[in-house]
């Protein structure tokens, strides 16, 4: 018998430690060579750790959520024979290589219910931004029906561990619960099932308290948001924009798009932003607090806040100012899909100079988004609504007409951006958006 200590290898340049987000083994388990034993999260990605040897697990480094230093013990495995000295080196090189090629899918599960994006083909105002990378509501289930085919087992139903545990505690067969359009059962689907199948009650039965450790992606998000609010004096500005003509132009472009991707409102808004920024360089900037230096960027590397099963991620559209509408639409779709499936590379998740965050049809009246530090501004288009408005009648008077309106929010770092500059930027953006001919020419 031999004893093999598997130390956490160097899994990324400049990485000093990694967080345990999931254990696939425990002391006493038998493992085979190349079997997955743990998921470790760094600042850049989640990396799957595989055992370089076969044997029995004697000891593991810590609990889920613990931080482990590079080079320290991850697991101790009892082997049937002595392990060659070069096994450590080979394991390190294999894991580092796999990390460089592609970031694996995130494994952590958020405490909150995930609100995912629907890629709708509808062209009305409420669906105009539904294909954007921001969160939109999951399809409303039909609680009175069961999924087809009814013989599907609960084990094959898509659901998070938390949802599975809750369903088990409630004695609910997941195969009998109608899922959202993407086939995944969520807490809201369980609530709907209980309402329609468990009888009606004014208050309902109390559920037991549940403590969920904040780890992985959710911990990163919490740390980043706290640092942003702690260090940046935010202020927000909101303006109402008439997007009636822009929506009409979008419909015409989509009707003649051929094999090109369908346009949502986001590529048009990004184009307007890129055309407006040259006159407002302080908006497309990053502030180094420690050095006291503001870098005003010439290129627009636009971050787009994207809701995923593991939390909020911000993939980056490189050189957005150099891309046309169709290129932007294709890149938005590609990056959003990569983020949601966990295939986004580290370089695609860093280096943004300005961020756009949209809740699509769920957008509400106005938002006050948190700045993606070290950027100095974040822009938030809100939901499109139809309202009666007074418009010129062409004869010197006015008439009432139904118009499509959208509020545009911006949050800025008051250390770098003055209120007047933020308001002027949004007003210039409004003029472009309300005049599609100016937006689409040149």
C-alpha cells in the first residue's frame, strides 16, 4: 500500500488560491484514475479536478466554500502500490492545459431562483428585447397538466439539487410538475403545482428553514457588488425615449434579413451608444482607485450583463464600435450562449470598458444598476410600453397617438462623471434612437 497526496496544481496564471465549489468524493470512497473528484473555482473559471491515481480516498482538504492555496493538499489517496514521482507533474500539466483551452461549465447553484432568457420570435414591443442576454421571465407553466410523455421519470427531469430536495421533502414527483419552456423545473413551478394540486389555503403550510452557503459564482458576485457599492459613489439618471420609429425600422430590417440573425433592440441600442461615445469619452472609461488614474478608452469593449444558472456574468463584445448591426446580433447570441453553457473563455469575461444591462420585458419602469467596477458607468434600457402621447399633426397643432416608449437608465461614478455630462450623454443617445435615419446612416 502507498499513500499519495494530490496537491492543488497551478490552474491559472496569477492564481494564488481556489474555492471548493463541489466535492464528488468523500473519505472512504473508491476512485479510479481520471475520475472527477472536485470542482474548484478561481477568479476566472470553474475547473474540474481529476484523480491522477486509483485508490481509496483517505482525506479531503476542506468543505464546500473553503479556499485552498495553490500547492496545498487537496486529497490524500491510498493506493495499492507506490506512485511514480512524475505523476504530480503530469497531473498539473494536464489540468493546466484543459483550463487554457476552455472554461468548463459552472457547477455552483444560486440561492435565488434563476430567471432565464427566452429567445422569442415575436416582434411586438414586449418581446423586442427578449433575445437579449439579460434575464426575462420563464414561461408560465400550466399547473393543471402533466408533461408529455407522462412516463418520464423524476430522475430525468431537469432541476437543480435544491429543487430536487424540496420536491422530495414535499413528496412531489417531479415528473408530474409542468416545467418552463426550456424543460427545467424551478421553485416557481413547484409553487404552481402546490397551488393547483395541493388545495388552496390562505397562508399555506410552513416550510422548514434552509441555510445555503454562499459559494462559487454567487460568492464572486456578492464580493464584486459589495466592492462596487462600497468604493463607488453612484448616481443614476433616467430619461424616457420614444422608440416607435426605431421599432418600425427594426421590423423592416428583420423582414429583409435573409439568413442573418434576427435583430433584437440591443444591437440598435449598442450602435447608438458607440456613435455617441466619441463626444463623451469620460463615459467609456475605467478608474484605477489605487493609482488615481482614469483611462478613457478609444475602443468600446462593451460588457453585457447576462443571467445564467450560476448567477450574473458579463461577457464582452470586443470593439463594438467596428461592428454593424448583424455582426453585433451574431456576437451577442454567441457570447450569451457561451456564458449560459459555461463555455465562455476567461478573456471573453474581462476587459470591458462600459456595460449594458437589460431586463428585457421584465425591465420595469426604471432601474438603478450597479456599476461593473472598475468601469465608471452602466446603461440600462428598460421595458417598452405603449401609451397615448401628444404628437404634431403637421398643421401646426397636435393629435393623440399611440407610441412605444422606453426609459433609459444610467448609473455613473460621481468621482469621474458629473451629472451634467451623464444627462447630456443620454440626451444625445435619445436623439439618435428617436431618429433611426441618423442612427443607421454611415
